[in-house]
C-alpha cells in the first residue's frame, strides 16, 4: 500500500492502520513537498520516527516542483485565487502516488475523514481519490483519539492541521470553523434529520449541501446488458 506522508496525526494514523493490516514491510510512504511550502525538518523527522516504530520502510521524498513548473508554462495557466494551485498540487500528488502504486502493484490508501468529506473539504481526483479510505467514517475529533490510541505521539496529533498548500495555510481557518465545532454541528444535524437548530449549524449545513457533487457517484448514460446464464439474468460486469 502507498500513502502520502504529511506527518500529521491523521496521515500517520492511516499509515499505522495499513501496517497493522498488511505488515509494515508492505507499506510505502511518500512525502510530496511543494513550493513555496517545504515541510520543516521536524515534520519529516516525525514521519521517519513513526515509520521506524511500526517497521515501515523509510518513506521516499519526491518534490513536485518540476511538475508544477511544467503546468505553469501552459497557456492560460493561472494561480490566483490560491485554490487553483492548491487543487493542482493535490492532483499532482495523487497522480504521483498512483504511478508508484501501479509500478509496485500496490493500493493507494486515502487519509480523508468524515468531517472534511461531509463539508467537501477535498479535491476531486486529488486527496479524495484512493483505493481504500480506512478513516473516512471517523469524525476528525475521533481521528485524533484513534491516533493517540495506536501510539502516534501527542506533539504530532496536536499540530495545527494543514495541507501545506501555501505559507501559513490552516485547514480550520480556511474552513472557517474548528474541527470540534464542525463535529458537534454534524453530529447534531445527523441526529435531527439534517435540520439545523442554530446559526452555526445552518452554515455547516450549507457547506454540506454545496459539496454534494463531491460525494455523488459519477453519473453516466451507460447501461449494462443482462447476460442469461443457467436460466437466470445477470448484469454484465463493468469493463
């Protein structure tokens, strides 16, 4: 299995779960730094220390600046507003992961959580693309608790969440709410049939509704014919 290392609690939790499921020797971590944000040495050290603790081979570091530079030379390229470059970085990272997964016959492990998934705080075909998503069912606050439970060091868990897409970028500042507030609102909304009971829940519900397209399966007009075998109709398999 391959996973992208951000040295954040949620990413390292996914790595630990992979190691427990298939053995650390079958897990490959890849750090994908991007300009102008370079992971501090402490972040890289945290990731390497955790890999050693769970018998995961040292992760590879593959800067994505050359790929970004190639896109920057494309006619019509723009990097303002910042999310254009941010989404591009996320997709380049996932493309790189899938290249190595394809090369090694691995699966790509995603690190998305339920809080961000419900708000649509992800990039289509970027960080949301993966073969498995072991923590997608967990709210962010639950992810922190699980990370602590499996042995991810507290200083790593307590780092401010950031995708590292631009200097000073903070996930909570970009979303506009703390994860604790998001999880309280989502839990309440789910319990009350998605009916908001206060202004904050109204805002969170608006984000859930606006991002519905990110959670829908891809719509097509393709209909698979039925195959008759042994007197029973079966749908032809895709592909």
